[in-house]
C-alpha cells in the first residue's frame, strides 16, 4: 500500500514539474500561497521522500512486486 501511495505522489510531483517546465507554472505554489509557504515546503518534502522511497522499487525483484500486488 505504501508503494502505491508513494508512486501516486511521485506522479503528482512529476506533473507539477512538467507544468513548471512547459508553462513556468508551479501548481503547488499556486494552490498553497507560493513556494516559500510552509505548507508548500511540506508538500515538496513529502513528494521528495516518496521519490526516495520509489528508488527501492528499482532494486526489488519482479517476483516480489507481483506477489505484493496480488496480496493486495
């Protein structure tokens, strides 16, 4: 379950970075009062931690991942 939550957060983060790259528009900053706002910084940090967690997905065996998905 944690893998799916982290993956969803990483996807949201990538969409935000895509909007920054393509349109120079930071969705998180827009929603929460600027990139310096404490809530924006918390969201950036949570998404970064989710990205770090998703690194572990690269090093897991495919059988482990399939077994975990089937269990859920």
